[in-house]
C-alpha cells in the first residue's frame, strides 16, 4: 500500500535523524553557565549533573571563548528538543504502521 | 508527520530565504506547490493533500544571485542535523518534520 510505504520511509528517515542528533548532542558540552558576582566582578561557572550530584566548575571571567562555549551549550539544549520531537514523531508513525501494541 | 508542523517549518525556511534576499531567485516546483495553494487560495481545499517528502526548489538563473548564502548553515540554525553525506551529489539534512537536500559543494 502506497501510504504504508511512505510512512515506513518517513520512519526510516526519523531513525537516521535520531542517530544524527544523538551524535551531535554527544559532541556538545553539557550543563549551563552561571554568572556570579563576587566583590563587584563577574565570574562564570559551568553547572552540570554527574549522576545525582550537581557539579559547579569555575570557568573564569567572561571572554570570547566562554561566549563560544555558551553558544554550544545552547545548541545542545535546542538539539535535545529536536531529538525529543523526532522520538515523538517516531512513536506516532510506528503506531500508524504497526498499531499501538506493536509500537517499539 | 503533522501537516501543520511540517508546513510551519517549511514556511520558516521560505521566510529565511526572503530575509537573505534569495527567495525571488528560487522557484518551488512539484507537489509542494499544491500545499501552498491549499493554504493561500480560498476554494482550494479540494486540492490533494498528498505530496512527496521532499520539497524541490529550482534556481532558474544562478547568475542573478549576487550574494552567497550558506544554506547548510541556515538549515542548521533552524535545528536541522546533517544525516547523510552522499559522495555523489547531495548532502542531506534532517529536522523532526522535514528533510532538506543541498547539492554537494562544487556540484551546484
């Protein structure tokens, strides 16, 4: 059936996209950048989760390199959202093609 | 494959092309034209909603485009990820809702 073939093709496309987003996310830094003002000066810290703990690592004063890091962290956050959207679409299509019980 | 979500991403690409000053130099061809007609024209709901997964653009005259536009970078800014790098003619970018294919650098 033509529609089923189209859906399966879309499912395959989403699987490729999922792999690619995971790879991209894996290469981007985790966490968030926090700014702390100490004695009138701003210092940056990278906060991220290690297991159950939240770790705060000192980065230094604001700089161009840290702006770049901030951009990469933001990109990771956006790509994580894209990955969630891909996975949601995969579930929808799997249900259309295979039915609810067989959706993997 | 939500039609509205897909169409929203597609129109965002068109608006970005417009901001970059290249929309007037590209021509949308193929079954995606029907989707635009359904949206833009009253009385066009009878047009079929089925279309191919790829939206195709033709550039009738490349020489009229006076500025370089980094289409891969533009797609990546919009959340696309590079999924396939074909050694033949195309580089493929995917988004949760759409796929984009860009000619391999040097091919066109």
